[in-house]
């Protein structure tokens, strides 16, 4: 599985877009979650999917510290890189 930041960001955008009923291209990866319409239920769904897909526990506070899709992708990329190192 490709764990580059770009690949993770693409997956995150597609996943959230599907939940929001829009296209990935319509989601600004640098916009805050609240601006995108990501509520707590969608955030929890993202957390669970990340754990299943990347086998990385994404604590809820990580979403508050990284409140954009771009920041989450960067966080996950760093975590996957640490696991390999």
C-alpha cells in the first residue's frame, strides 16, 4: 500500500467526500474540518477507517491538533514512516 502523503491525502479526500455526498475535488485539503462539514460522527468514522486501512491508531485529539485533511495526511504519513524505520 502506498503510504506517501499524496496517496494518504487522496484516500482521505475520497473517503470524506463519499460520506459528505460530494466529490474529492470539491474538498479543499487545507480547509478546517468544520468548514468542510465534518462533524464529530464523520470524524469518528474517519478514525475507525484509518485504523482499519493503515493499522495506525489515530487518537481523537490528533484531529483537533490536525484539523485539515492535509494535516491528517501528513500526520499519518509520518506515523507510517516511523513504523517502517
